[in-house]
């Protein structure tokens, strides 16, 4: 293992009074089925209300879900992500306690970043809308370059 590639766990970025862009990525492209679209909408509404989270924007794609959220307390965000992602995976896969899956439903933990208000916020909203239109086939997919993480 090359130690320059090693990245220890870091705490989830959070800032009071700012929004967050969150991405949940599944291993399989099953999120856009009619049944699962409805399930995502119900669970997102239910748990956003339960944990006092405002959902500004969401985009459900076949293998991932984008959310732009406003959360007052970090603990509410952690609880929301744990319960929402867990319930969604459990209901899609049919997993029950005591009969685990061979692979986890999600590729990794939810990715998130703090989004400043103003230009950055509108940029993220536009990116998510474009992502949604590409997934629906309204506009052609435009490949994006991968960002390189610097050590």
C-alpha cells in the first residue's frame, strides 16, 4: 500500500447556516424504477420531516441520488443519512435482520460538501437539474472530467 494514497476517516463537513450537497451512490442501477422512485419520494419526505431537514433539490438517477439539504444541527444530518439510506437499501433489497446481503447496497458512505449561498448554491442546483435531465434523456449526457485529489 502506498501511504501517500491513504486517507484516514474524516468527519463529515458541516457548517451552521449553510446548505449541503449530498450524493448517495448504489452498486446497481435500480433507483429509477417506478416502484423505487415512489419509495424514494416517500422516505425522503418522511425522514426530512422527522429530522428537521429542508430539501432544496433532489435528483434521482439510476445509480445515484443527489440532494441539496439545509440542516441546523450535525446530529440531525447524521441521523437522517443513517436512517434514510438504511431504510431505502433495506426496502429495495428486501433485506431483513438476520439475513444479510453478500454486498452492501451502497458503494460507500454518502459523499457530502458544504455549499456556500449565492453563486455556489445556484451552481449546484443547476448541476443537479442538468444531471436529472441527462438521466431522463431530455438532454445528451456530457462526460465530466474526474477531479484529482491532491495530497
